[in-house]
C-alpha cells in the first residue's frame, strides 16, 4: 500500500506464502525458521540491553530446575526402598531410628525441598523485578521511536493497529519468551534424566518411544492453533480498539457530561456488546476446537500410561522390583509425558510470542521520511526576522488523492504579520503544518530565508517557531510547568514565566489558585488538582508561546475560547511580542485580522485574495463579504 506521495505506508510487511508442493517446502521452512531466529535474536538483545543479570539468572534457573526434579525422585526412591528393607528385616528399636540411614535420607530430602522452595520463591521475585525492567525498556524504546515518527504515521489507521498490538504485547512478551525458552532447557535436562531411568528399568525401554509417538499429534495441533490464534489476534485489532473506544466513552471525564445529557450510555454499551459478540465468536471457536483435539489426545495418552503403570505394578507384585522403584518408574513415565507436553506447549507459546514480537519490531523499524536532506544540516540563524516562501506547493494527505493545497505561491517578508483566513476546510491548518515541516509537500518547495526547509536541522528549525495550536496541549502538571514547556531546554526562570503569564492574562487567575504557580492542573493524578475553563487553558497556552520567545510566531485560532474583549486584550499584548518577528495567525474572527500587515484568503486550497484589510474591503470580494457578515452580527448582538 502506497501513499499519495509515493511513500510506503507504515508497517508494510512481507508475507510468506505457504508451500504449494514438496519442492517449495524446504525454502518455506527455511524462511519461516529464519524469521523465527531473527525475532528471537531481537528479544535476546532487548533483554540483554535491559540487564545482563537477567540472562545469567535465567541460565542458572534453567539448569537448577532441570536437575532438581531428578534429585527429588531419586531421594524419594531411596527413602521408600530403605523403609521397605527395614520392614522386611524386622522393625528397628525406636532409639536406633535417629542413627539409621532412613533418618539421614529424610534430613537430606528436607534440605533439598527447603532449598528448592527458597530458590523458587527467589526466582519468582527476581522474575517480577526483571519483568518490570523489561516493560520499562520496551516502553522507553517505543517512546523514543514515537518522537521520531512522522505526523503522517499518526494520521494512518494502520499505524494505530500496529501500535495497539505492540503496546499490548511488547511489555510482557519478551521476558515471557525468554523464560519459556530457558524452561525448555530445564525440561530437556529433566527429560534426558528420566529417559535414562526408564532405559535402565526392566521391561520399560520401549515406553518412551510409545509416549513420544502419542505426543506427536498434540505437537502438531499446538503449533497449528498457535498460528491461528496469532492471526486472529493480529487481524482483529480493529474490534479491540472499538471495544476500548466505546468503553472509554463512558469513563472519559470530558465526555461523560454529554453522554449523560443525551442519554448515549445504552447506545455505546450496545455497540460495545455487538463488537464483543463478533470478536468473541471467533475466539471461542478457536478455543473450543483446540480443547477438543487435546481432550481426544489426552484420552489416548491416559490409556497408554495406564498400561505401563499396570506392567510396573505387576513387577512389584512378583517381587522383581521394590516399592521405591515403583514410585520412581511411574513418576518417570508421568514426567516424560509431562516433559513432552511442556516442550510442545512452550515451543508453541514461544513461536506464537515471537510472531507477536513482529508488531514491536515493525513499530521500531518504521522509518521517518521527514528528515534533513542535506549532508551537513543547516542551522537557522536566530534572533532575526525571517522570510518565508511557498513555491508551487501542493499537498494531499497520505493515503488520499484529493489535494488540500493547490500550487500555492506566497512570500512572507521578514517582520511581516500575516493573517490567514478562510472557511473551514480551506487549508489553513494544513498550510501551518507544512510550514512547521510536520509534513513535506507533495509538490513544490518551502523556503526559509531563501533555503529549502528540508536542508535545516529539524531541532533548529522547530525551535525557530513559537506556536499555539487550535488543539493546544493541556498537561497534567503545575501551572508553571505548563508555561515552561514552551522552552523546556532553557533553564527555568520563574520571573520570565510570570512575565509570560502576565502578557497572556493568565497571571490574574493563576495567582488566585490554591498554590499559585505550583498548583497541579487537572484532577488526573492529584486529588487537589484544579480544573481550568477553556478560556483559562487558552491563556495558559498563549503564555507558553510568550515564554518560547521564538523568531517566528504562529497562532492557529489562539483566542477561540475567549470572549471578544479578552481576545482584543490578548492581541494588543501580542503586538509587543510580534515586534521584529515574522508572525502568522489564523482566526475565524476577522476583526483580529485588521491588525495584520497582510491578509491571505484561502478558498479550496488556493489563494483567492491577498492584501491589507483596507485593500480587500475596497475590492469587495469574499473577504469583504465575510467581514461584513460578521460585523452585522456583532452590531446586532451589541444592540440587543
């Protein structure tokens, strides 16, 4: 799938076609296993980067867990056989028990079980700690990757499908996969030990062959259903996101008012239930199918084990072996069957887990396209006015064919204030996104100080702009931090923060908050957090732009939540901020456009008018019509 700009869409994966004949089988298996080992190597490196001690711990526990069951079985055999020998020879006096071999064997058995329990508990604790550290490592990597990705990725539904899968699985899967891999090592050690016991037992050498043969169908079923489960989970990401969305609507503090007033709760609950029913139906079919197959195989395995148990019991009955030997051999048969079952289950789980890790790998391998095109990135010269030029710029969003902007040509002079006006959908916000280089044009070039903006270092370019977006950020931190985020790389300066708040009008209400500038905002984390009104948040966002003190000021509907009086006050305060700077602002209230040096009217992605307020009013075009319409409404409201 390719976007309109000729760029590959995010998370495009190569699918391995299943073999159609025996000639294609070996290359298919080779490519399949190659992919498995590639994913597994990625997991090992991830855990190694998290902490080498985790791998050393897993290695030690693999050997320990493989050997200890054998030691326990042999100790139990020795105790039972020794007891049987004592009984056969006649009971010993009570005062001689503590000096007998039976007592010492019991002490050793107690020590063995105590040590095993302690190490098992320690292993669980360390695994929990390691799990938390791996989750942290994965999430940090995802966060680091997210800050590099193009804005186009966040506009693409495929991105959210992979992001949801990666976030859901990546935290727990890596350590689980490695743990299960080392468990396989433990199981193989245990399996080999019990095989040696059975091969030396009278009449039981062939038992292992029969047990293995009975277990082969279980292995096949396990791998088949692991693949089916992975495919189902991967391609049902949309249903899971829908369920999360509908359930989230009834717990979102900003939406619950409207949901309650419009009586939407039952509607969203029904939609959640409908989506869940479709999702659950397929999942239930998979679970029932796999369970039925394993139940049938379990019956065959149970009958096989019964036959061998009877054979061993007959040997005890005829006096060929002792009771401790019976316990050892029957335990060995049960353990061999359990080991095979564990190997099958864990192998399938590891295989399935590595398939899910594809989601994380795909996310981490996504390449940004908004990168510096120059071999030596240029730095924007700071502290001066800047010229901006759009040359034949056209743009359509990835995955679409409709141009939002059409061959736009515009020059903005250094220190000039431009007002960008137009109806909704005219392309104003897209114009801003291209100038900020959140996207690259489909066609044409954007120049900053006569140089293609793609040649500038991105951090240097971004730091040139002070921006207030229409959907500005509302951060659950203190009021002071909300303002400081405008220039987070600069050393915190409380005086400058307060000055920025004064310039935006936010200082007036911040001083009245319970803790002033240290008051936590939003009641997400803090019980004493303060909720602000829309207008108060907007003044805070404007203060953030003041604090940034950037060379180019961009205001995208900066006063939408303010009343006309407050809006006029903010624009008056902005006059001092704009001095000597190139500034662009977008506003639906055309009264604010009158202060601009030039007004650019966008219609359907094209510049329809360009001039000062007086020039455009004299022209009597679309701007004059819009302005007059708004002016009549204001006059009517004032009269009322």
